[in-house]
């Protein structure tokens, strides 16, 4: 059974023609094209910025929070509270 893998017959395969058969030497042969890896767009996880009506905008995924100065301070206070809860455990 393993002898079947050793027999590499290429009866039904057409050999790729060599460029030397057509009188083209290596100096005049066409160079192979360069293959460049596709560039991927960087993934943005969240954005934070100012709006035109003097508010702060926080976008994460499909959700956008737009806050005034009181809302920003409230978010900071909540994040500090939960941060302190994590450190204590």
C-alpha cells in the first residue's frame, strides 16, 4: 500500500514549458512580479473627543456617550470607584 505513494507518474500532467526552449535566455526573461502582503486597516476600539456644542463624546462599538462637564466628572468618579473595588479583591 505504501508503494503507491512512491510511484510518482505524471502521465496526465502537461509539463510547464521552459523559456529556454523558445530562445529566451535568463537575461531577457521577464522578472517575476513582486507579491506584497495586503495592508490591513487598524482596528479602533474606542474614540474620545470634543463635539461642536462643547461636550465630550465617547464612542465604543456602536454606542456613543455625549457628556457635559458634570457627566464627565460622574464617569470619572464611577470609574475610580470600580477601580478601587478591583484592587481590594
